[in-house]
């Protein structure tokens, strides 16, 4: 899941650029950075465990409900209110679909047939997609040779992960395509947010709370249409969904607010590069998933390319 601070972000990031915080953070930013990396890295494992007992739409609905509850508590503690204005709510509905309801559901469906390790690596392509889209959609993002090279390198890494030279042999095309589509949804959503909600008078916590609420309502409508009430409630998958929503969707957003406010968006979005590493380690160590050599090698190439796309040209005085 990716950074909240630019349209080239992942996972899981639901709001606009956080405003700086006036209160001194209790924990060193490096500890919060590490916690955020772990939370988002383990999210793909939690999705996989959740789908062992519940349908993908049910996993996503539970995730969003728990995440919204965490933000509701945070808003109550900070005495924040939900945004006002029909136009703002309309934009938040689209943002909630593109940044939460759609990608969360796609990842859940993808992990029915692909390992959580591969899903986490697919998520790392989000900055690459964001870079490519922003060059077209955002006038302030100008291509440079270095960034274009990073884009090409990154997609070469994607082909390596997928084993293109073997004709994608042994690859579950449907699950992988869903994971890649989920990763594409994030930058599309972020470009929409930058075009419609940038400069809003509402706080980022307020906007994100409204966004997650609307995404939850969207899944609450869709889920009963395609699933039935479970005949029994599997405890471990349910706990995984609760952790996914409470930690990976709710708490992670709050941590990222303070992190980006303190160290800035450039350092804050470096979390993106640790997520696939942690996702792969968790999948292998806990779920017993396996990797061919091309997957980690391709992931390194993807991350290197993504890092190059984030290099900004130096401004001249």
C-alpha cells in the first residue's frame, strides 16, 4: 500500500497531504516508520488468511468497517467533524471507491489464487503506474530522462517477476491481473483527489473519515448482492480481518499523518519500498509460500525503477 502524499502512492492510503502537527510525537519517527512498514507489509498476509474463511467482499467490508471505526474514535478524541457540502461528499465517494473499495476488493479476489508474496510485489508497481499517469494528467509533473529511465526499468522488473521470457508459465493470469489492477487504482484515485480535493478547508482526518465511511457503505450495498451470510464464523480469519482493518487501514493512516508531517512526503513514502520485502518475508515464514528466483530479483528491479521515478529535478534560483 502506498504513500498518502502523492498520486504515485499504494495499499492502502486514503487521504490528502497531512497538515503539520503542533504536538510533539511521542515516538521517534524511525520507530513509526518501521511500524508502518510492518503493518502494511503484513496486510497481504492478513488478506490471505481472511479469505480462508470469508468471501473477498466480506473481507473488504470487514476491513473497511474496522478501519472506519478507528478513524471515528480518532475524530471523536480530536473533536473533528465530518466534511460538509454535497460536492465534497460526491468527490469523497469517488475517492473512496478508487482508493479503498475497489483496490481492497481486487487484492482480496487476487489472493484467492496467487500467493500473498506476489500480491505484495504487485503492489510495488503502484508508484510506476502513478508516474506514468501523472506525466499525462498532471501538468506540474514533467518527465526527465532519469524518471523515464526509472519507468522503463520498473516495468522491466514487472516482466521479470511475471517470468515473461518463459511465456508466463505457471502464472495465475487472472489473480495477477487483479493485483496489478488494484495497484493501478491507487494512482488513478490520487490523481482524482489532487484534482478535486486539494486545498480543501477540511482537515485530512475529516476527509479520510468521510472517505472510508462512504467506501464502507459502498461495500455494505455490494456484499449482500454477491455473498450470503456465512453458516459459521471462522475465528482466525475473522481476527485477521479485524487486524487488517484496525491496524492496516485505521491505525496506519493515523501513523502516516504524523510521520509525513514530521519528516516530509519524500521520506514518508519510502515505506513503499519496504512493504513488498516484508510481505514476501511474512508469506514465506508464516504461510509457507515459495518464490522462484525471478520474483525477488524482479521485485528489486521494480523498486529500483520506482525509486528513480521519485527523483525530482533540482530547482534553479
